C-alpha cells in the first residue's frame, strides 16, 4: 500500500473466507491470504507471494551526481541503499516475512541485491532522467521498459546494459530530488507529495486512465509482470516522509533523507514480497472488478498490507548508537551498519514486531 502515516483504530473486524489463510488478533486486525471468490479473479494463488531468493534491482532515476574525474556516480545514498538490501537479508527485522506463505506453501527466504543502473546524471551539465523530471502513469512504465529492454542506461559498473527481466524480482525506482511522480492520483516527491513510496505490478498498473478496453493495455515487459517500487527523495517532503525523526535529531547514517529512504524502502519491499500482484484502486474505475483485489496478504477490511499497521512511532525496539538518547536512534544493527526501521505485522498472531 502507499506509504503514508495513518492511525490504527483498535476494533477492526475481519472478513472470513473459506479459501484464505488468515490470522486475527482477537477483535482486531486480520491479515489474510488472497481470496479467490471474485469471479473475475486471474491472480494465481500459488504465486501470491514472491518465493525463495528475491532479487532486488535499483534504478536510480534523475540527476544523480556523476563525477567525470572519478568516472562514477558519487551520491552516498547509492551505497547506503545497496548495502541496506544486503543487510536486510537474514536480519531479525525481515524474519517475519518468512511466515507469509502462499497457497503453494512457499515464502520468500532471501533478499539479494542483484544490480543497479542509472537513468540520468547530475554534474556540470545535468542530464535529466529519460522521461523528464515529472513522471506519470505512462512514463514510469517507460523507465522500466528502458531499463529492461535497452542498453541506454548506465550500469553500476559504468558500462551500458539492460537489467535482466525476472518474475520473482523487485525493481526499485529511486527518484532524485528534482523528480516528482504523479501515479494513479497520488503524488510522490516535492512539496505537494501525498505519499512517500509505493509498490505496483506492471500488469495491473493503469497506464491509460479511463481506458474502457483496459485489458488490452495490460503491460507485460519481456512477457513478465514486473513488480516495481517508486520511492521519492524524502527531503523534498520532510514533514510527511521523515516524521520518524524529530527536528535536529541525528540519524544513523548522517543523512536524514537517505536514512528515511531505508525505512520507506523497507516498508515497500516487504509489502511487495507478500502482496506483489493486486489490482489498484484506480483499476476499479476502468475495469469491471467489483472490489479492490489483493493478490497476496492484506487486511481485507482496511485494504492494508503488512507494513501499514506498524509505521507510527514509537518503535519499541529503539536503541541509540552511542547509548545516548541525544544520538542517532536505530532498530537494526548489522555489522557496522545501523538503520532506524518501522515494524512488520506478523502473519500469525500479530501484532507488529520490530
Ligand atoms: Zn504500505
């Protein structure tokens, strides 16, 4: 679900389904696996979550600084996010995801950083991303198509190549600060942002709003339903996307926006793993599905996914890097790396663990 703070009430009911695997806290939140009762349903319950080793690819979009002398992209967030994906793998933080099985009994077991490319560059003469500084429903798919079908973009080793197209992977588009994305009626990045990050799948993503023959416009890229995340620069909408740091508070990696990005990305990654394929709200208007249809794990009553209930402060497992509450908070430490992350709702028994 789109990343934005919302409050959790204590008396949500639970829908029941003869098919779904579900677990509910008494009188409370109910997470359940995809319910196939919808007669228009085309989502495969045996692939309702991403399985086994999940590859994560990063697409850095926009004017990420390129240093001609060093012949490389230099923004510290590039290494931060790359390391972060590796650090999440096998961590206590992501462990709850292993309990989110699909109908085939399979769950994700590993997270693997599999590559990165750059679409755009910043230096003395900035080169905007290929689709310009404002992305929409059509052009964000163009970013993915370009990354997966051309050799136009710059790979992390600074050769030009395309990324592999994989069904069991997540492609993360990381917008530079000048980029604003308007996707299915919401805004990511900039002072008018309504949300901070989002995950989608290309097949059920509405590239042609109000298209009556929507099914004919379903987007497969290299014959694959591509799962993707968009995250904006949190510094451009700080009150919305950096709310978990108080003013002037140090952050674990000394970059408030980069540290906020790790938290927002973590949220979208676990939701993309456990609910990779769904029809979005806007699709309902353009295609005859009677309800919003989630393909994986969600709370049917509130149309919330597994990270949506665990965003608000406080994060109970908070520690401080120098054991001093004036210092940077963290909830996950892997080697010399520290991250301050929200919780994940547990599939069995709930509630959030951190
Ligand atoms: Zn969410």
